[in-house]
């Protein structure tokens, strides 16, 4: 068991014994990662905090059933994915809400992370190329089907292992590998004109 898993296990024991503060510490620890995951699935920034809050409420209610057979964050991600999926279904039923969802996110938000990582020594051409690549990657991810987008987000952005993704997505590990391969191929296809790579090569 890793140190992070040990720390989570101690907090979970405290939550099970009625310590609400311990759960608040888990929320602080994982809130940004959960919101990032939900943001990739739902795309409507206004809805992300509400879905994240609902995720943590559900997790708090379900924590007495948590047996520690998987990592806490894997268990939490599964709850987040299911909560986001339910929200997406509800959006389709409610046209007033879905209008804001269809508006999507501002592209500036998507590329700002990469821009912030640029060093002072970057040339304007390099900055522009980096922005273009970031926008292309984000556009390619947004264009993926829900299952491919979820798989590649969990792998490349959240850094989960194939085993953890299989658990979160409730599917065989072979399916996870296939989805990630297909997602990478789709992203590579969009990047080829920018990077000058040939068919069969990735970025």
C-alpha cells in the first residue's frame, strides 16, 4: 500500500467513525481532479461544481460500504463518472439546461494550461505552434465518442493505470486498451498536418 493509500485509509476509518472533518480532507484532496474529470465529460463549466458536489455527497453516503478492495480515488472516480452520466441524461430531458451545455467551453480555458507552462525564452512562433497543438489536441478529445474520451482522459490526463480505468469504466481491460488505442489514433490523425508525421506514427 502506498503512502497516499495509507493516508486515505486512515481518513476513511475516521469518516466511518463519524468524523466529518476527515471527509472534508478527502474532498479537499480530490476535488480538483474530480472537477477536471467531470469537466471533460459534461463540457458545461456551470454544471461542473454541482455534479462534483453531488459526487461527494453520494460518496459520503456510500462510504460505509467502501471495503478498500480498490484505491479510494478509483472508487470515487467511478461515482463521479456515474453522476456525470446521470447529469447528461437529465440534460437531454431538459432543453432549458441543455442550451447552456451546447454552448460548450471557451477555447481560451482549454489552451491556457499549456501557455502557462511556456518558458520566457520561447519565440512567438513556438508559442503560436504550442497554442495550435493544444487547441488541436483538445478539439480532437472533445470530438471523440463519450467512451473514448473518458478512457483517454483517465489515462493521459488523470494518469490512472489500465486496471484502474477498467474498474472505473466497469469494462474488461482489453476494452480499455482498445478505446485508448482508438482515441490516440484519432488524436494523431488531427495532429499529423501540424507535426508532419506519417500514417502509423503518433506524436
